[in-house]
């Protein structure tokens, strides 16, 4: 091959290489982000007075919202964990779950309705927490001598979704039987300020023989305020 033929072949290689480089350079990578399916079919609800009595208007609206959800078969379960001294309750509602299936649109609408309830923060602590299922409690007939233990739920004022749910904290009570669970106010005066502590505690009724176990993992005996 003469010198001119060799130069012609080299020019083809160079042009081809440049075209391939340009082709790969201009390729745009498209990433598809798949949003995980929301599979938490239960909501823990807590509303209680923080010294003054609970906000009655908000309390009635909450009960009506839950009642409508029961009537319209949006939820299949509604359990009360306990009642607060200043009014209100701690409980859980649940739509019968199907593994890996998202809750119904009506259930999501219910979540929005519950979130929209805004009690007076000066009198009432209110929180909703989505959980996978409502935790099981032991029947009253099986109870032995019991004691109440508690730990702060770290909830903040003006944020109904803040704080540790009753079911989440209950998992810390490993090998301890829980007979009832309720959120309660510490009964102290707290500054009314968004982001400040609510003074709410998760209170669990357990067997008296398990109190030392609970204390060792950070709980303390709950003394009901007069």
C-alpha cells in the first residue's frame, strides 16, 4: 500500500472514532425513580389535655371523623388504649391490610382529614402517627398486679406528626407484657411556642414484676398528678 492509501485509511479511523465518541457523549441517561408503596394501614391517634381540659370542639370533630370512617367502612378496627385524665384518649384505627398493597384512597383521605384537625395548643396535645398495624394488648382478665411506667415521647408543639408513637416505643419493652398504653401530659406548665416540648409521655401499664426491667432501659414509674 502506498503512502496516500495509508493516510486515507487513517482518516477513516479517526473520523469513525470521533463519531462514536460524540455519540456516547450525547447519550442522556434517564433514571426512573419508583416511589415506594405506602403500606402502613394503621394510625395511632392521641388527643389529651395538657393541664387545662381538652379542646372540646377538636375532640368532637375527631370523634365524628372516626365515626364516619367506621360507618363508611373505611376502617375495620378502632381500639382505645386508654383515656386521659384531662379528657381525650389514645387509640388506633386500622384498615384491614393486604401485604404490599397501598391503603385505599378513602383511607388516605381520612389521614388528610385527621391531619387537618388543629386543637388549641394551649390546652391540648394532639398527634397522629402512621404505623403498620395496631399493637395487640393483653385482655383485662389476664392482668396481674400492675404498675405504670413512662418515657417522654419527644413531641413538639404545632407538629401533630412529631413524637414517638405508642407502638414504636412499646417495642423497647422487650419480653414485657403491656396491658394498656396511653399518652398523658406531665401536668406541668409549658411555654406555648411552636417547636417547644408538649410535655407528653407514653405511659404503659405493665406487670409489677417487670418494673425493674423497664427502668433499666430508660423508663420511669409514672405517678399520676393530682
